[in-house]
C-alpha cells in the first residue's frame, strides 16, 4: 500500500488526493463505485477527517468524483476525450466513441437586425438568422448546451422542423445541400450560470468549457453557422497532437 507521509513536504490532503486519483486512473476504483468515506480514509491513512474531506473536495472540483447527498462520494465516469483537429458534428463524435448521441431542442427562434451575428457571419444588414438551442446528450446524459445561429436564407424553413434527436449537419447536407469545409473555433473556460447549471444538471459556478465555432462553406469564405457550445467541464477534456517540425 502506498503511504501518506508527514516527512513528504507535500501537504497531506494533496498526497491523499493524488493517491486516490491514481487509483481512479488505473481502474482500481471503478466509475460509480463508492470512494471510502472520510472516516475510513482517516483510519486507513492515519490522517484527520478534515484532511480526508479536503482531499475529496479537491477531487470533486477536478471532476474525478461526485457526491450524492446522504449517500457518499462516488467515482465519476472518465471524461470524454475530444479531438480538436477535425470538423465533425456532435453526432459523429459520440458515435465514434460508441455512445448514443441525443439532442433536445429547448429554444428555436427567427432573429433579424442582429449586428453581432451579421458581423460574425459576414451577413448583409437585416438578414434573418435561425437560432436553435439544444441540450446535447450522450447515452441520455446531458453533456453540452449548444446554441447555433444559421443564416436563414441558406436553410429556409429549418425552424419548422423537428430537430429533436437529429443531426443538424446531416439535415443541412441532405435537405439543403450545405457541405461545410472548414471552421474557426475558440475554446475558453467559463463558470456555469444558473440556466446552464439547471439545464445540464450541474451546480451553478462549476467549471465549463465554452467553444465558439464559425463554420464555412466549401468556397471557404461563406460563413453559414455560428455556434456557442457550453460543455461540462467534469465530462470533457480536449485533445490536440502537436508536432515539432
Ligand atoms: C458540434 C459543434 C457544433 C455543431 C454540432 C452539430 O457539437 N461544436 O458547432 O453545430 O456539432 O452536431 P449535430 O450534427 O450532431 O447536430
């Protein structure tokens, strides 16, 4: 058994946190299994309950464990490791990981006179946009809140369709012959606001990842969609391979 040592200059809670993290990452503690209680950890490693509590709350903040009120602390599912190089859809991403993609439309609207969207999408003054807000799920669990804005003249009538549990990119390809060729994307941290927290089933103030994407047609210069996706920070990590040439 690995020990926690007072001689080690690292704080005791940190040593315990790292030890539990290793056990989770190597699979010794499995997803949704209970983590030993503060009392058990205290006895096993000869530390105070306060120290054990501190270690568990750090692990929770980093998304390795979750708490159930009155039931204890459990190992979280491993995060989804999402590549950043390919222009893929949520549906394709989930299917490639063997998960079932889902979409629940929570808002749909037609907007115009929106200068911010006009400038983001290079649209003409007064052009109409279709706003589609969806909760994206994987195996039925909420993963992200996606708010897409499409230039309506390229996909008229899309606002009348039932987009629940359907792939937007597939609809754009099949019904409107819109084939995307490239996108510009940014990724930054944010904290869950009240609405995002409630709709995604997390606590307000939890870390999230905000991804903004502008997607272009095959001619490479006509932008069609602008999307703000708020991904759960406890369920996602983004991956990119770097080469040194
Ligand atoms: C990803 C992107 C979004 C895009 C969506 C389309 O989640 N971040 O910008 O709109 O995929 O996914 P789907 O075709 O599954 O609706």
